[in-house]
């Protein structure tokens, strides 16, 4: 694990755990978004696949959350994604992903169990939806872009992120990163 961000001792951290995208996938998504998604695109460096959003947490939770993520990914089989569809919600445009063999969902379930044991997470009623948020907006623009040509791909790692709200949109800083499969 590597420490990539620091915070003041009494500051609350908006933490989440996510899968990181390989550079080639980030580049392909950035090019796709520039061509097909007008407006406030999510920068390449901020693209990820969220596993669990924890919300405001004490800085003391950072270490145990990172340890829970490391334990959850320790025996993870290869996760394989493919672009499935573009969808808009109230405030974002996202590329939904197919979890080809279900390994991502199994990882998410193991992570949820560990985070719940720590008392830092409450599982959502809906199942895990692998996606990459690519666009932010105030009103859905009703886009129907073609899917990016990503082929099948695997995440490059996993990380605990700190989400910092900025006027231009949230900024995600890696707090701790871990390799998949140990």
C-alpha cells in the first residue's frame, strides 16, 4: 500500500473504494468522451469503477478501510469488464460495464462484508453496478453515443479514495492503493 494523500487530523474524509482503470482504457474513454459527450467530462485521471462509497469518515478510518480493501482483493480472480451501455441519471452520464465472469461482484461482496464488520459501511439494497462516470450535468442531455471500442479489459488495481468537493466537480485523490490478487 502507498500513501498518496494526507489530511488534517480532525478533517472528515469522504472515502470510497474503487477499481482503477489501466492507462489504455483511460485513454480510450477520454477520447470517446471528447468525441461524443459534450459538457463537463470527468477527467481521465478521475475515471474509476466504484466498489463502495463510505461517505464522511474520520481520518482514523483510513487505515482500517485500506486493510479491508487489501484483504478483500487478496484472492481475487481476474476481473474482466466490457462496455455494456451508456446511461444517464439525474446528474451524470455513465458507461455501464458488464462484469463478464462475475468476479467484480464477488469482490464487492467480500469488501462489503469487511466494511460492515468495521462499522463504516451499510450495504445498499440494490446490487453493485459496475460503471464509469464520464459526464456530469445539471439536466440530462439525452445523449445516445456509440459505445467506446474497449474490448474486454481488467482493472489495474484497487484504491481507497478521498473525494474532495470543488466548484468544478469532485476531485478524487488516492489515499491507499493495493494490487489485485495480493
